[in-house]
C-alpha cells in the first residue's frame, strides 16, 4: 500500500528518519529511498520527480535540491501526444499533437501492423507517413524548447513499443536515452490531453509514501 504525499511531507519524513539514525539508501533507477532493516531492504518513499538525484547514502536533509528551472512533461500514446513546458507547476507553452495512425476496424497502430502485413495499401502508406511525422513534430517542439529555455528535466510517459521509435526519429533529440534528467512518470496514463499534462506537471512535486500506518 502507498499514498501520495506533498513535497514538504517527504522532507519531514526523511528528516525524521535521518534523526533516528535509520540506515537509508537512495536508488536512482526508481528515484526512491530505501531503509535497510535487520532482514531486508524496505522501500520507504518515492521522491518528487522534480527533485534532483541524491547521493546513494542520504545523511543530511541539505543534500536535497530541486529542479528550479523549466521542465518538460511529455505523454505519448499512438496517434496523440500532449506536451508542455512548465516552471513551478505553471504552464509556459503547450501542444497537443494528433495524427491518424490507427487502422479503424482493428484499432491497431500502423507501426505494429508493418511487422505483420506490410504497407502495400494506400491507407497503410498514409498511416505510416503520419506516424513518422508524428514523432518528428514532437521532437521539433522539444528541440525548440531546449533552445529557448533552460530545461532541467524531461518527465515522460510512453508505451514501451513507442520509446525506441521516439528516440530514433530523424529529428534528433537534444539528449540521449541515458540522460539522468530524462525521468519516466511512474503511473499509467489515459489519453494525453492538455489537462492531463497540466495535472502531471503538478504531480511532479508529490512523493509517494510506502509506510503503512
């Protein structure tokens, strides 16, 4: 069981555990703090996504710092993407991109369909072209924002089959897939509307407590 908690609550929780002398460990892959007990390692809290990575061994609350510049939220599903640039949870720019990429009867992405039956029909060629343009347009916005703003974080949610296609687009991204400031949003998403993008921009300041009271 877990519950979402505000940024200040995360700080108080960690401060109390440090004062208690708990044996804490920071895991950068999950952006979470674990506590070593006598028998096992226990997950305590997922840190706010807007926080910078911590030293592996947390010994002082002063080691905590946040991204205090602009950050990008990017949510992609087949045929629709919502993206925006934010600072302190407030929107600066945003865009929703839609492209016809799904075969209506089967509801299957053209990118997946190519693996089975090719692209011989006119409709298939249109969907494939739209799929290519879709990711290029997304990346053009990201590149523009990186040139115009001082971006410190990219928070993203993209289904696994689409991640490599996004990263390998002809329009290259201003970072690579191992960039430590590229952070996956740890919740499942619905259709990526502007309202959802705004919601995630504020969610970035919340942590998640795994302590059962």
